[in-house]
C-alpha cells in the first residue's frame, strides 16, 4: 500500500465534516439506523488486502452516517450531553494531527503547558481554590474516580495507613456517606476503589433529590474512623444541588473528605445569576466535572480538581527511571490521572475557553437555563402535561397524562417518548423518578436557542397528541 497523501485525506475529512455539520439544524434528531442495522453495514470479514485511505474514509462515512445520532444538534435533549462545538472540534483535530503523547512535559512541552493554563482558567471560571491540582480525564466518571482515590489516600493516611503501598487489606474501614440520588457512576468509582458500591451509608433525600441536612448530620455523628462524604451539584433528573452551606461544615466536623460530583452542575458557578445554586461548594476537597457536557468539548473530556495536590499526586503518580521526575516548575499530566500515555486533552479545552471567554460561557449557561424554563412553562401550560421539577438549572422532567404514579400515565409517558424518538423533531429520553416514568430534557447544546426549544416543544406536544388520540 502506498503512503496516503495527507493533504488530500485531510481536505477530504474537512469537507465531509463541513457537509455533516451543514445538515443541522434540519437533520432529523435521531439515528436513521438501529444498532443491528448499523452492525449489518459494518459487518465484513477481516480484510487481507488494504485499501486506499480516501476510499476507506469514504466507506467509513457512508457506513457510519445512518447510525449517527444528532448529538451536535440544537434539539438534542437526551441524557446530559454537550454538542461538540466546532472550535473545540477543530482544536481536537489538531490534537490528533500533532500526535502528541501528553504523558509528561518532556515528551510534549506544548501539551503539558496548554493543560497548565487551561487548568488555571477552569479553576477561575468555576471559582475553585487556585491551589487545587487539576487532572484532565475522559469524563466525570473518571474525574469522580480520581477525586475519590485522593480521598481514600488522605483519609487513610491520617490514620497511619498507606493505601498506595498496602492496599485495603487490613486497612481501617472507611465510612462513605452518599445521597440517595447520587449518580450511578459514583458507585462505579467506589467499586473500582475497593470501597464497594453497597458498603455505603445512603442519606435520605428530598423531593428534588437533595440530601436532607438533618439526615446527613445524624449519619455524620454516627460515623467513626475515616469518612468520605460525596455531595452533588446537579442531580441528573432534577438539576438540584445539595445544600453545601449546611452539609460541608457537618462533614468537616466528622473529619470527612468532601467530594462533589458536579458533572454539569458545577457550571452554574460560571454565571453570576446561577452561582448561588452552588454556594459554599468551594469549601469541599475535590470536585469532578465534564468538559464534554456544558463546555462543549468533543467527547471525551472531563476534569478533576483536588485541593490537596499531595493527596492527588500520591493517588495517581506513575514513576519509572525512564520518565522525567516531576520538578518544582513543571507539571506532568500523567501524575494527576490514571493514564500514562494519553491524549493532549488540554488543547480543545484551551481553545473553547479562549473562543467563548468567561462572558461567552456565562451567556451560554444562562441561555440554556432560560430555554429549559421556557420549555417547562410551555409544556406545563398544556392539558395533561406535567413538569415534575422546579426548573432552576437546565433539567426538566415531564410526565404525560397525570403527575401522580399510575400505569396509564406511565404508558402515555413511555409511548410519547417512543413517538418523539420516532418523529425525530427532537431527541429526548426517559427515566424512572419517584416511582413514575418521566421524560427527561437536558438543555446542554451550544446551538440551542429559545426558538429551537419552542420547535422542540411543538414536537413533544404533537407526539403526545398522537398518543392521546390512539
Ligand atoms: C454525566 C454524569 C456523570 C458521568 O459523567 P461521564 O462524563 O458520562 O463520565 C456523573 N455524574 C453526573 C451528575 C452526570 O451528569
């Protein structure tokens, strides 16, 4: 096989990229193909002979396109997903083009330096302690994992146990306090760390999914030995925030390390009008958030912030004679994350913050919250449509037929979601909330405006009408 002409290939990719993005916002907000249909398109025997690069790229695009979902689109409200902003995408292309292994500062000074500066910008944007160390990871799942690894290291160090050296065999038990409506990936982190996803004390929550401070206080009083408390900024369904002002001091009294999962909710701190929702959060010890959700960095991108950078490094450092030692002035990304060889995640983060600026990020977060509220009001004004949460942030949960538990409203809700996903005007998914089926709307796409939100509401009501008539 001849070496491909990179200029030709990269131009082809750029043209195809522009073509794909130009199909928005009109593109149906759903995949045309199911998984099995996609699989049928891709299925082939292992090729013995290679093929020219431009043909391979064309084939990949042809096979993938029908199975792509409209995640970059302005009416995509599924799960909580960002929309891969073009500026961050372009920077991410360069990241791949440059082919840097961003493990340490000697291997790639530019990659390490971009992270150093993007890290400082993130701390400032989110109002977190400037001395915190920052790990650039793949998402909030890994960010939570790293934050909890630092927590585990430090709470055990305080009782004389070196968990990095000795593991958990024979270690003093750690009490983990966690809200009953924490995100499922927190439990994954506990599972990876040997802390066990069932060996936790679950704290009662209120109707919005916030921990009840009195219940937390009681659990904190009863806890003995090392304690880790896990709080949340932005519940996945309601967008609610734990009461940091009330709970963090209680956790402190119990000697706990406080970790906050703020995968999307931490971004409330980036706008003056929502900042109050996450007041007091800066007093925690570690925080996790995503770059690929509200910041619009392409997948995958997340950040962990740890106040005690010694604990952070202790939990993550990978050392070997062939790797540079961490100096006073340099920052080695791999000492703050689980990976050694890794993508230069600082570049797209640097680019999107440079592009939007503090004001642009604030405007975007604010706009998404306004769209969420507008959509909720329009929906709630309709007969038989019920918004179940107070929309303070960007999350809306909706139930059709009746707000109350019951099989008929469950059916109407599930059917309406199915219709919506079939029609493709917008994309929305479902969940169970307080014993009821609900539809979830997460407003997190850079392209979403009030008008797009209104088009989406029309699409939702059309689907519900069809279900009601049937
Ligand atoms: C999305 C999310 C996570 C997991 O983040 P990933 O980026 O999918 O790894 C964790 N917690 C909350 C609250 C989330 O919304």
